[in-house]
C-alpha cells in the first residue's frame, strides 16, 4: 500500500475524485489499493472477493505470476516501436493467437471498442472489394440490447438510450433486429449486407444466452446470404464460458472474431481482430492502423495469455466450476433470485425487485466482502476470475444467500 493510501481513507479518496474526474462512471464506494488472484484489498486493509474480474479482463486473476513475469521481462527490453518498424515479439504473438482461435490472420489493436470499429471497417472493405456491394451502400445487421463499446459509431446502433442520448448524429448503415430471432435476422439481410455482428452471449444485457441452434442458424444464414458472421467475443471469449470461444458451444466458425479484455491479462489493453485470410487480407498499408496496436509489451503479455489458454486448464476450470455456480444459483431461485442465466463462470442473476435494485444488492454484497456489478434493473452479473477456487465460489454464493434472505 502506498504512503498516500495509508494517510487517506476510502471516503476521503472518493471525495477527492469528484471535482477532477468526469462522471462517466458510478463506481461502488470501495477504493482498491492492491490485489492478487481473486482477491482485492482496499486502502483500509479490508479484503474482498472479486466476482466481476474487470468485466472479464481479469480472467486469469489479478497479477497472475506468468503474466506479470512476461511484462517485467519485456519492460527491461522494449516497450514501443509503433508499426513503422518491425519488432521481435509481434509475429510470434500473431501466429500463436491465430492457432489458438483456428484463424489465418490477426489484426492487433488495443481496446475492445477499437476491435469492433476495426471489424466494421474490415467487413465493409470486404463487401466492396470481394462481394461487390456498390460504394457506400454496405449494411451491417446487429442485435437489439447489444453492447459492443461506446464510440459514436457503436452507440449509434445501440438500443440503450443511456448510451445513445445526446451523442448523435450517428453513422448510417446498421440494421437492428431482435436477439435470438432467426426469422427477423433473415428478413433484415439482403444483397447490401456486409456482415452480421453479434455477441454469442450478451453480457451487458444481463448474460443473455441464445437458444440452442441460434448461432449455428446465424452461421448458416450468413453463408447462404454471402455475408460475414462477425462474433464479438470480447467479454465471452478466452475461457470465460468453458471453451476458448463461446461460439464453440455450437459447431460454429465465424468469419471474423473480435477479442479483447482478457487478452491483455489485466496488465495492458490488448485487442485483436482475427479471421480468415480472405477477409482480413483486404486491408492494404495506410487503410487502417494503430500506433500502439501490437506493441512489444502488449505482444509479450498477449503471448503469455495464449500460452495459459493453450494448456486448456482455464477452459476446464470454467466448465467445472460453472457447474458449482449454476447449482448454487438454482438453490437460490425462490429465495430472492427470480431467475438466472449461466454459462461457464459467467452468470446474470435476476433478483426479486422487492429486495432492491441491482445497485443496492451490489452495495450490500460489497459490505459483506464480495464485489459484483449490477446491470439493468435488479440484475447483477457474476464473472469471477477463472482462478477462483470452489471454496471461494461457494463462499460468494453463501454471501449472496445471506444478503438476499437476511
């Protein structure tokens, strides 16, 4: 703990933020000073079990030794060249990430929103160069209740008015259809459609899981229509659901996959667009770029993340502990929980509104030493690090039971 943190308590530090930080977040009133594994500690020494894991950015827990070591070693060598030059870490990172995801090419970026924006550009370029859509006519079909980021283009096709209101005018070229509705999707796709952009599981909407066969139906529909299937796996990918990618729960291979969050190991922002050579190969020098995308530090940490996933250990842990999570939540249905959706170590839990809003439940859990985050209404999300133990997970579920039934 740093000296300033010792001298100033949580409330004083929270008040100090108010005049200087833009109010684009409404964080829980806890000030984290250090963390390791699935646990964080605030400035006053209180410990909390982290059941949010940075919205899946911390799939491997806080300060995973292999990831911290990779960062330290790279910091002593080289951190940035820009893409004006080659560096000795990028090709190896790209090769291993492509192999892990079963793809041909990798476009490295930094944040999840950048990956989505890049995927949109690639899909449009493919539509013009390969499919033959007339210039400036390409459309992309997306799902209602989506969350793909917060840039102006992305919020333009959001159905969340909190994200949209006050930020127009918006980029044209997007069609919104209900999620989990193949008939509506088929009606929206036509000869101008460059891609269908979809989250395999809608995280921000409350961990909404589509019906069995839906993703396979999306894949077949896009194949018949001659357009791309772009899967946003920024939250759902890299082990979270018990598979490397969430689309792997069905026999589905998208044309393009968008990755982020966990790819940086909770250390640096790392994202990527991965896909077939036919699609990503449409880009030419000068048409897209990023000064920091694929930088040596990011590539070193990203390679270490891929190495962890190559073992299959974290996918297995998510699948096995996912059973514990589902069984624990099932036992709470009718006892404060009115419903839930879970896959792997990821769940959206609908709490009886009579017991409080999602925010209020999150604050009560915080006071009991468990950190979660609410989403819409009385829904909270559970997404612990994949390093969480069965005992820790059961303890968190016990705390949820206590909060809901006391």
